C-alpha cells in the first residue's frame, strides 16, 4: 500500500475515467450590485457579505473566472465568488449561496486539463500527500470566515480524472453545507485550516474509481466538524488523516460511509499525529455489499490521543472494525463505546480489532454489540483499560480468542461481558510476558462451540494481583445453536508459570460458577473430557470457592481425585500447587432446621498416588452438593487441624453431601474431595430443648427415635423414647447443671444440643434436692435456712415436717390414726435465730419438743455426710 507513480497521483494499474462531457458555463452574481458594477459592503455594517451564484457557466468570463458585467447585471463563476471572498476584509465574513433558478439545471463539470482556467490551484497542496496531487478546483484562502451553502446546486463533477482535489480549505472558519454531490479526482474536500464545518455534504462516486478520498485532513487541520455527511465509494478512504500530518480535534457525527474500494472508511496515514478524533452516530460499511475496506485503518508509526468511536456501526463484510497495518502505533485515551460490530451468518465481519502490537494507554471498550465478527485482539501493551458490558455472540475466529490480551498488561478490568456461541481458539485469553492487576470478573460465558475453543478463560501470562472471579461459565451441548462437533475442554486453564514451585503465579481463581464443562461431546454425557479447571504450570495458584453445576464432571463419583477428570487438576506432581491432598468430611450433619452443617475434618491416612500431604493447620473451603450434583459454596474455616469438628451456616440446605477443598499452611491449593456414595452424608438433626426447670427437661425430636441425656463427663443420666408426636422428657436432674442431649434415629446418633437446668434457689425461700438416711429414719426435710428439702420416715413414725418456722404436721403411726399439732411447739427456726412468732392454741410437752429437735438435727447431719460421699 502507498506506492504511487511519482507525481501522478495514480496507483499502479489504476484506470481513470477520461470521458469528457463538454463544458458548462458557471456565473456568480453579487448580492450588492448597482448600475452593473460591484459595490463593496462596508465593514462597519457588521454583517457578512452575501454572494448569490446565478450561473453555472465557465466560459466567457473575464480573467478566467473573475466577475464580468452582463446585460442583466454582474455574473461571476463560483471561482470568481471565491476570489472575492478570499480578498474580503469584512471581519464578519462572506456568505456564498446559489440562486433557486439553478436547481435542476445541471452540475458544474470539469472537462478541462490540469492547468485549465477552471482550476484555482495547480500546486501540490501538501508535500508528500498522495491524495491532492497538483492542486484543487476551488480554494478557500481568506482572512475572514467564509460559508458556502450549496442548496440549489445539482452537484460538482470532474469528468476526466485530472489530479486535483475538489475544494481545498486552506483558511480558518470555513463552512460547506448542503452539497448534493461532488466527485473529484483526488480528495473531495482537503482541509488544512481551523474550524472547518462540513455539513450535509455528499461525496459519491459509485460508478468509477475516480475519487480517491472523501475528506482529507492535512497537516494543521484542527477543530474540523463533519456532520450528516455521506461518502460513497472513494478509492482510498472516506475520511483520511494525511501522511505525517498533525491533526487536532476532529468531530465526526452522522457519517455514512460505504463502498470504499481499498483501504478504510477512516484512515490514519503513516506517522500521523492525531489529537482528538471522535466518531459518533455513524455507519461504516453496508451488509448488502462486499467491501475490501476496514472500519478504521491505522498505519505504522501513528500516535493517536483521544480516539472515540461512540454509538456507531461497523459492518463491512469480511473486513475488520479496527485494523492495524505494520507496527509502532500508540493510542492513548481510546474510547469505543455503544458501538456495533455486526455481520450476518452469511457475511461475517473480520476481527473487531485486528492482531496488532500497538500500545494502548487508557482504553474504554464498553457496552458494544459484537455479532458474527472475529475476535478483539490486543497483543501489545495495554494499561488502565476497562472492557465491560459488551455482548459478544456468534464469534468465528480460527486464529485468536474472542477477546485476547497480550504482551504486558497493567490495570485491566474485564467485567460484565456476555459471550455466547463462540467458535474461536479461546473465549477470553491473557497471554504475553506479564500481567499486573488484571481482573476478569462477573462475565457470562455460555455455550461455547469448542471444537476450536479449548478454554473459556485461558491464562498464559504470570504476574501479580490478578483475579478470575465471579464468572458464570455454562456449557449446554444440546443447545440448538451448538455445532455438531462442539465440545469444550476446559472452563479455566492456567499455563502461566511462577518463578519457582513455591512462588505465586500471580493469579487467583475464585468464586466462579461452572456447569457443563467436561461433558463427552460424542455421547453428550459426563465423563468425556478433562477437568473444568486446570493448573498446568509451576507454582501456587489459589483456586477456591468455585462451584459446579449438575452437568460437570466429578460431581458424585468415586474417581481418583488426582486426575484429569476432577474439578481441579493440578497437573504437575510437586510442581503445580505441590499437588496437595485434600481433607475429607467425616461424621457429617446437615441440619436444615438449624441451618447448619457440621463435620469432622479428616486428613487421609494415605494420600492418593501423585498427591502430597497438606501441611497443617489448613484452611478448608466447604461446599454443599445437592443430590442432583449442583454445588453451593458454604464458606471457609481457617486454622483447622485433623480431627477438628467444624460447623458452618448452611441455610436452607437439607440432605445432600459435604465436599472439601484444602489450602495448606504453605498456601498450596488442593483439588476437591470426592464423595463416598455409600457413606452417610446426612445424620439426624440434633434434638431441640423446649422446656426445663431445676430437675427436668423436655423437648422435641424425630418420632420413633430415642433420646439420651449426658452430664458434663459424658455419663448417661437419662434415656428414653421419642413419642409419635416427636416429644420427649427427662426428670431427676440437678439444678444449675449443664447437660447435653442427642437423639438416635435408625441407630445413627445426632450431634449434641447443650442445655443447663434452672439455677438452684438461695435465701429464705431456697430449696435444694437431697436425700438423707439414718438408722431407723429415711426422708427429706424442707428447711428454708438449712438447704434441706424432703420427707423423713422414722421407726414407728411416718410424717412430713415443714421447718419454715411457721407450722409442722405430724402423723404418729400406732398412737393416733391421724393427728395434727399446731402452735408454738410446731414452730422451728431453720435460720437459727430463735425468733419465730408464736401461733396456735395447743402446747407440745417438753419431751415431744426435744424429740422433734433431735429428728431435725439428725436428718441434717445425715444429709451433709451423704453429699460429701457424692
């Protein structure tokens, strides 16, 4: 590209149209005319001079285009009007328009040679430019603002392919609007000045290869605005920044570009410097045509700042959205947002971003729609980049990933993107020499046509602070859109090597939800391919919190854990995460009522082949596996040693299984534990305690089971059945004492529920349980101050004494069938202060009173002796 015949402006082998259509006459009439003479407008009027074009004729004009007096007034060519405008000193400028009488009368045509009088400039406009050649038909070179409204003009056409631009805007503040069409041999409009506005202009040449460029931005062009403009079938490009030109603040809004015959709709030529280049609400290409042109063509050595492609559509079938030619490009502050790169099943686009080594500093590639196009490939250095919210579907790329990042990366965020029906080498791929602070989070990757795509996410670049987290990766091979040869090897694959076996790779793979990877693509069932997550490299790679759906290999099987068919495959023995062996969950309790899961952490007595011991204490990552194989991450528990009993919240989960993953004290991550399908995966829930007092307890459990109450030493103190209503109770307990209760169902014992009986009373109303016995007497006394409560039985006597200092009842067997004594003799002062009040009307004899006192004192002594023995 770029080799032209010297001085000719013609590409080798190119054929230009040379047919001449005959000269048409152009004249221009001044708005201010008196007695056939031009009357200048005073600058003091503070208004722009207005010139109205009244003729199309070129011939017969004095001075080859200057104004000439006619019988009807003053007629000039457009060239004449521009010559007047270029000479104006009116600070408010000059306005040129066209008389309504010209509408429908024909175009301005140029059949003449290069040096004919209808051309204003015959010198090269920009040294080294390939697209303006020997000059321009019209030149705007004024010291004041100039506007040209082409309404009522049918168009401007170069008929013989002379190597001139159409309009050369050399000066500042020039406006060109409402031009129905112009076809020039080189650039339709070449711009060097500042503040040029091109609005509502058509530059169309669909029937020949004559017009090279639509709008050419020359060195020095600044603040150019191109709005609502159509450029159709230029040979070179629609809007082009010239070779080695420095162009500033170009704004393109509402451009329609199609049918570009060679390079690109938008183009930055070699070694150009572009400062601010915004394209919005524009359409580049057309799906109904086959075009060899790319969307934005960036040549070698380009330095571009502030390129923005916003809310636009790129749709050149078979061509790339952004194409890099050669090397050495540097882009800063690039924004590609809200833009569509779309093809059809019959007419795919090329890559969204071509394979390149460009440097991107500050990239925002967000909220774009990509459909039936190739990958977006960034193989150069990328920093401070955000790639988010894009929807990528039906990608076909046999040589790259749907999104490929390479060489060196720093602070790159890939988040919230949706990928579906991708037929590419990978879906997201990070390659190159280093990656720092790269996050791939919250993306959805679904139904990948993976006869080519080996990985949904592939990591090849080591580094620091990088994360693959919270992505959803789903493979459903019976999706009707899947290819017949579709399968997928891996969900996440790492081949990035750390510096040594015990050094960090610089990535973490956490909290991703994966389903369907590892299916047998031929039989459409589990067991065909390898592990969903593979660490096939040297060093530490944390892989934790990732869960797997019901269609993922390894869910409920007895496969050897260290293999290519498990959830996580640490491929290299002692090299990849030291291939540490995971712990297992034993004596599992999954209590849906209490929303808890409890298990004993067991270290295997003997490691599986290829695995090494996990150094304790370890951190366990705990997963609940439903009966249909789907996984839920319950959480992590730190500082666990073999045999520790572990409890975690498990809200809403009943039945199922517990699976463990181990990170040992050295930071090595294990594979996931297997599940023994013959082992108990759920034991009975612990019984509930619903009521208790000082000496008894009651609760609920599983009907038909049995309960057992144990004291703090583990000794059984009560047991019994749980009735058909699920109720149980136990008596004979001690006050203020801690116990545990378990239930057993079908011979399997539950975990414990701990409870404490009511506190022992104290003070004048206290009561305590105890039993006293002596020769000839056995009973219990109730004494408010002596901590005794019970019934006493003596030989020949059976009765009850209440030593509250208030009353006493006695029954004497053989003396009286039933008798009651009340009064002073019936009072006792258990507190020992002898101050009980006197009540009643009867008296006990001294002998009876003494006997009662001895009975009370003796009973207390026996109680004390009994407690000490206990």
